C-alpha cells in the first residue's frame, strides 16, 4: 500500500492512519491531502490515529506538516483517537503538534471543527450574532 | 496491526479497510464490529474499501458475513469506494455481497443509509430537553 485513502464527509476530510508512515507513504499523504483540500474546498481535516499504539518523531513531524499545509489553505486540522501511550510519547518526545487541534474521537473532532469553522454558508439564525 | 479501527459517526459506524484482511484481522474485525453495533446502538455500518485495488473471495466472504451479522442486529451495511477493477473482480468471482448495499463513496453511502433508516427518532444518549 502506498496511499492512504482520504474520505470526504461534507465540509471535512477524514484520514484514518492505520499503519506506520514510511517516507513515500507520508509524502503521498501530504500531497494527496493538499490536493484534496484544493479540489473539494474542504474546511477541515480529521486525522484519526486510534490504530496507532506507538508514535515517533517522524510521524509527529508529518502530522505537524499536514496541519501547517492545511492551515495555509484555510482548513483546520484535528487529530483524534490519540491513545494514552501515544499522548505520553508525544509529550516525552517534545512534539507539540503545533497548529493542530486534538479531540478524543471523530465525533468530538467534528464538533470542534464545526465550532471553529462556524455554520455552513448561510445566515445564522442564532440570537447571538457573530462578530 | 491486528485491529482495524471502527469510527462512530452519529448513528453510523465507519470502517476503512486499507490492508488485505488475513485470518485474525478479519475475525477481529467481525467481532469488534458486532460489539460496536451492540454498544453504540448504531443503525448503519459503512465499509470503505477505496484503498483496495484487488479483492479475493475471502475478502468478499468477510464483507458478506459482516453484512449478515449487522443485519440481525438491525443495522444496514453499505460498502463504498469500490474501485472499477474490484467491481469487475467481484462479478467475475461470482461474489454477490448478499445483504450488503453499495454506494460510490462515503457521502453517498451515508445518504443511502439515511434514506434506509429514516429520520432520527428521539436520541437516547442526548440530554433530554423539553420544548
């Protein structure tokens, strides 16, 4: 396998990382994801890493890269499904995942993105007007 | 890796198959999915196989099994992301994917499930609000 599928779900893209990223796979993922953001006009990217039990600095860097790339294309990135051991490793390795939000699972990640991005392109019916 | 992550999205479960299923992985997936349907009360299962470029009779049988298992637990199964070559192979192998619906991609699969299942009735795990 040298490509990780990117699923479009409404205004968001969902990527489930199930295997360790090696060089080409990571490069392809970055390229595919930026391309997908461009063609779909997605406003958010969800990266699920619940299948990963370990994480290394390479993986951390790739996720950070993806977040930065998505950001300059006006899409927010949320990493979800971080396992306890992975959270520990990330902090111990000093990986900050800068520019990337995190959430417990996909559902909460989607909620977070909805909040960040705001309602879909129509006038808000809320009492409180957005500034 | 010996487990494929199962993501809960609203009333549905999403499984992205990215690697060839071997014995234990397939058995685990069946068990995990049935367990997930039971604990989450999911009404639909989406299986994305867009990462697969080939499919064999074992894979076809597992998908059929999952569909049947979900069915008797009152959940519909939709297989999405079937690549052209995979569609050809499925038919040439005589694999019917009985009891399983298919759709072009995740979004259409979700639409299909929404239509099959109907509008959301009163949510069970939301906090009850009186209006």
